């Protein structure tokens, strides 16, 4: 896995510079992928849980986006329907 010097610092692997664990290449280093995976899991312990929550939210969002929401019809109240109609007409005129 290729990492830059800044990434080495954030992963806490800067002490390995000059050892056989890091091979210098152009503007960064090559690190064994298993070592990189361990370092990432130690430096970001809750990354998997956050990724998992985000993934679940995306799936739920995709599932609910495909649904057709039921249309609710506004029915006049059973009691005092005339007063409710008068208030509704006042609100329509005010807007």
C-alpha cells in the first residue's frame, strides 16, 4: 500500500522510516497492506461502526425513496363543519 509522509504521521508509523517495513518510492512509501490495515484500525477505532451506520442509512433511504407515500385526504370535521369551512375560506383568502 502506498502512503505519503503525512499519512505515515497520522497513522503513527513515522518511526518506521528507514526500516525494512517501509520502502521509499518517489514522494512516499510502500507499506505492507496488513501493517497498513492494522495501523488504520488502531488510529481510527470507530471507523467501521461509522461506515456501517452510514451504509445502513443509505440502504434505508434507498428503500424508502422507492415507496409511494399515501395521500391523506383532508376531511371536514364531523362536528361544526360549517365553522371549519368558514375558517378554511378565511385562511385561503389571507394567503
